[in-house]
C-alpha cells in the first residue's frame, strides 16, 4: 500500500540514487541534503501552522518502506496564501504516483488556507507539464526565459555608478509599488506580494542564510516622484554561479542596459570566471524589450520555463493515466539551488 509521508532521513540517500539514475553524472554539490531538508530547523518547522512556515517541506510516496517519488513545496515569499511546488522526482512509470503527490499537497495545504499553487517547469520536461495541466488542473500563466552571459573576457563597459544605490528599510513600500506596476495588470492578482517581501531586516537575512544563498540589491530612483523605478537583485549560492533578476517600470525600461552592465561588472569583480544568468519574466511589461536587448550584450538564450498556477477551489478534472519513463524537475529557478547544471 502506497503512503505519502514527510521525508525521513533514511529516504534522502534513496532519493539521491533515484536522481542519479534519471540524471547520470549529476554532481553531489548540485543536489545536497539541504536541497531536501533544512535540518535541524525542519523539526520545529513541521509543527508550525501554515501562516508561520517559511522553509521548504518535502513529502515522499513510499511502498514497503521504499520511496517511489518526492514532492517539495515552500511559501512563495511572504504571501502565505500562495505556495510554490519547486521539486518533483518520480521513478519509472510513476505518472499516477506524481498525480497522487501533487493532489496530496494541494489538498493538504489548500485545506489549511493556501489559495494559489504555482510551479515553474522547464519546457524540456513536457511530461511534467502535461501531468500538472491535464491530470491536476494547473493552468498556464506565463513564461520565464533564462539567458547566459557568453563573453568570457573582461569588457570596458559603460557603467553609470551614480544611477544606483543600496536600498534602505523605508524603501519597502516603494519596491512593492514597483513590483506591482511592472506586472501586466490582468496578471497581477495571481502574483501579488506584500511589503514584507521587500524589507531588508534581520528576519529576511536569517531566512536567506538558512536557505543557503546570499544576495545583493541595488535600486534606481526617480527623485521627481519620490519613487523607485528599477531594482537589481544578484543571488548566488556557491560564489560562482550568479542569478540576476531585474525589475524596471515600463517608463524606465531604457535603463535596462545600465542594469545589465552594472550587474556584469559587479559580479566579475567578485569572481572573474563567474557564470552569469539573467531571468526575464514574460509577465513583466518590459519583458519584450529585455529579450530584444540581451543578445546585443553577449547573452544567449539557454532555457525556457513555463509558469503554471492552480487555484485551490478549482475542481480537478477526470484524467486518463499515462505511462512515462521518468519525470524529474528540480527547483531550477530558485537562487537557493544551483539551477544551471540541470539545463542542457
């Protein structure tokens, strides 16, 4: 009989072997124990109510004490009514196991107050996309394009350092306003954030530390309106692979090139051989401009990801079971995970 239980310490090595079987040659550094559980914080975290949780939680489907699949999810920022399914690992012909795992966490957390579930899946995994959409009633929301910096040589970039500054605590509301304005109006309701997502306080620093990554943030001001019109986030876990996230208001998208030059220079000053990746969110109004600009700045498109959403109250449709060789998608868009090794 198949049971779904929180991941146990004895399951971790077995799950790793399953991943190594599906993805031969995967580096142990890419998928360590902390990708699955944050010991010892998980012990206390497991008994917290949903509105107080902040770490990833993992569940495994087991039969005769052998794991058949794993699913993990975490709060999508400080909006406690939206959670992200960030990892799914399944064995051979385990389509039905995958549906059980997805339905389990949706019903468990939906019944505890979560209203929206989100997942981001590489388009190279069509079986996983079909599983979420056809079997579990997730809907397509948008896409994320990933670009890699291809110029290995140091360039004399035109850097306008005077444009940028470090954010301070009073900027939180301005950053929230910028993030909301950047999203297409008809898509805002599903990805609304809170001012807590942008606070530069000790709590957020501790959470980032527990998740295993560091970040740097810079903003672009509009003194006339006393507003912030752009923000740059640089994330890294290993001080070698860097994830760059840029948000600009539609009226200030012309400064996107300045953000790119500043980010590349800043990262290369820390690590000359750093791998630099930029994510462009198609639900941002400036996304088309960003995608058009990046090729002229030595960036090459290396990945496309679909964003799928499910509202908890939506009914689950009948489905026809399919058989697939294997499904695995890691948390490839999270700065807490070295996503790049999974991209072919």
